[in-house]
């Protein structure tokens, strides 16, 4: 499955 | 985390501190666009929805709280504080920023990483941040001369996203599958909007003269 795009930036 | 992103976050933090200093020290917000501040508050609120749901690091959480808190505090000050709101020149700050919000929202529903609430809000915040400075730049051109703190505020605000572009280039080459096309393209547009401001800022710094933007 497509991993949820982890937004690790501010 | 890499040095470019850390430098970008610190530059962004400095721009917020310079604005808070200007408002607190001079009890005035002359030359500051309330509309840009409102757009930035909306950018942070729509981007940091996951503030309490997915924890990334203490640094990440703290910085999100600082950006949300400071942007709301500045909007509150400019709208409610008796001394500060008197210095707000609303007849000069006339950019129709609601159109920016609408356009960015429509674009975010069309172009996003996934059609989920969180991703549409994230894309919306990225697009909105790219154009949020427009009311401020228009106000500076209308009001002609720019006081030092306001000029420094806009300069650091513009410089931070330039550091982020270096961060995306760095991550693209050092991490597999790292692509942030939406953020990267919007970040390039955002930084490009400051181009002429940077030029006049550099000229004023070189000639040690007051920052003047051509009308």
C-alpha cells in the first residue's frame, strides 16, 4: 500500500 | 534533519522574532500587512493539523507550537491591541487575499499527494504559503520607505524557504524515494516572489542606504 507521506518538515 | 533545513528553520524563527520585537518594542505595526499575517496563521493551522496525532520529535512539536502561537499572537495584536491596531494602515493593506485562499484551496483539491483531508490541507498550506507574502510586498511598494525591522523581517522570511530548497536538493540526493515535488515547486515560486525585494535589499545594504522599493 502507499505509505502515508510522513511530513517530517515544518 | 540536515544543516540546510536547520538553517531554514532558524532563519524562519528569526523572522518571527524580528516581527515580534518590532511590534513589542515600537508598539506599532506600521508597514506590516495584517493580511499576510492572517494568511500565515492559516498556513500553520492547516499544515500542523497533525500536531497532536503524529509525534515526530520534540524539536518539531516545539517549533510548530512557536509558529502557530506567534502567528496567532501577531494577528490578535494587530486586530485587538489598542496601541498596535491604531498604527495599522488598513487603507494601504488592500490586497484581496481571500482570492488567494480560494485559489490555493481549489488547487489543493486538484493537485495533492493523496485525496485525504490531511493531504489536501497540507497541499493547501504549501500553496498558500507560497503566495502569502504578496499582500506584504504590495504594501511595502505602496508605502515606499521601509523601516529596518520590517525590511529584516521580510528578508529572513524570504531567505528561510531558499534554505529549504537546498534541503530538498540535499535530501533528493541522499535519501531514496525522497520526492517533495509539491513543496519544492511551491518553494521555488515562493522564493522567486522575493527576488526583486532581495535585489533592492542588497542595493540598500551595499550603499548603506534606506531600503526603497520602486512604486
